[in-house]
């Protein structure tokens, strides 16, 4: 441990799924390996199947434990009761750092952190949006509400942590210029993940990995496959991942006559999933800095992705290869091009893997995060807010 003192760190997120969980998982493993005591807060019942197994596997690195509390997707009055319950659990742990991830995790981390500080524990509170509420349109009712809450919670925040320049710009445009400290720390993948992954012998032509929802473009994959087959291309695709709307996508595939052509699979280890297609699709309508893009590129798998969020920052000089989001035609055209020139697409995948390696490293990400944590701990004082001005906390509902 470069700086000597072990830190007590608690990460808070709503659901341990997808890229946000991957981000937290990497931080936990690096921080535990560095000798820090780490804990995790998540919503009760939010992890199933492969994600539940990942959470169980992570438990050995969580010296401060896993704390599950009721935590719905939207902000509501019940969150105050859940926050009080969490405060009672975290108070004896006396964390140095409380780091919230995503809109709900960030809300809990800062409200509970305020209560901890009122009780004499000078915890540093950090918030990483990971897209989250920033996906809302500024003119929408949801957007106005969420952005007002984000603005108010800045007063309870020692530092914001953005994972891409796009995310930082979106925050400034929708919430306002941060009135607290902010940092940019890119997501990263491990050195082992830069080992190439070969497609399975029976792989589909295309695979889309991740949560099945319109925001991720699941519907566009189905429609693009239907368009290509109507044009005489015998294309196949595999959709792999969780999602409460899976039945709707299965129905759409049946309506388009794609039974057995578009297959649906449960969540599985990412490198196994990437091998289920010859080309990976990330047709998202919105993103922050998606891990699936980093994982795919590191594995030297051919990739078709949209020019949204921080994806152009990953592709850098190759960003011109990205397609427009939200439309079937550019996706279908890119898929046809991949079918026509598989060797060229594979060669470009290998070059891109080499290009991102210096910047998008999980070790660099964890090192930058620890440096930020330590600077915040060094700056804090023994003085904490007056308890009468803090969030009221109830001792009921254990």
C-alpha cells in the first residue's frame, strides 16, 4: 500500500448487473488486493443467475460485507426508511469512503453519508453517474425532477467521478457546472482480457450481449436481422443477457418469422458470450462508457457499435467507423458489410485492441480512484455538520 494507511471503503449501487457492477467489481478486487477493507450495498433481490454467482464470488473480497436493502429503480418516500436502515448497518463500520454508483446508488450514498457525518463519522461521499439519470431529456418531467435532485445532492458530495468526457459534458449541460470537486477516470479492463477470443465453431453471425431493453437497441437487432433475411442474406443472431422485457423481444422475433434465427440466452461470463457470435453488436441508443465495448475490443472481436456516449472516446481515431443510433438501416448496412468482409473486420479488431490498451486499464483506473480517495481523506477535518441540520434518521424497521 503506497500510502501506508488502509482505507475503509463502501460502494453503493442499486442492481449488481451490467457495466456498473463490472466497474464496482473491478474496484473492489483491486482495493481489497491493495489491503483496503471494502463493503458493498445493493438492492435486495436485485441479483439472480450469473450475476448472483458473481456477487457470491466477490464476497471473499468484502471485509465490510454485503448489505442488501430495499431499493427501487425510481426515487420515492420509502427510500428514507431504507436509508435509515442502511445508516444503522454502516455506522459501526465507520467508513472513510462512501462511493455511490448510478442515480439510486448515488442518492443513498450521499443521504446516508450525511447522516454518518452528523453522527461524527467524517466520511467522504463520492458519486459516479454511469449515465443513469443523465439519459433523461432536459425538457421531460422525469428529467427536470432528476436533475433538480442531482443539483441539490451536490451539497452532500465531496467529489463527482465521471467515466467519460461525454458523461461530464452531459452533466454540465443538464444539471449544471459542478459545484463540488469532479474528476474524470476512465473505465478499464485487465491485462488478461487482452487475450484474443475466438468465435465458437457453431457461433451465430452476430451476438448482442447485455441487458435486453430498447435503450440498448435489442429491438433494432431483431429488425435488422429481419431486413437482411428479407434481402436474401441467411443471417443469424444471438441475444444474451438479462432483461424484464425479454418476452416482448421473443414475441417480436416470432412476429418477424425469426424463430431459431434469433436466439435468446441467459447471462454468462462475458468472454464466453463474446464467442457466441462472429461479430459483436452494441446498437445502443444511449451509453456512458460501456464495458461491453471495452471487453469486446480487448478480446479482438469484430464490433459494430453506435456513436453514442463515450464510445467515440474509446474508438478515438477509428470513431468514423461507428454508426448512427436509433435506426435499423445503418445497423443492417454495417452487418451486411461485416458479412462481406470478415477478414478486414477481424484485422481492424486486432489493431483497435492494441490501440486502447494503454488508456483503458483497470489497474490505472483503480490507481487513479485510490489517489482521489486519499486526497479527499487528507482534506477532511474533524468538524462535521451540526446534527440538527442533517437528514432525520429513524431507528425503526430494522
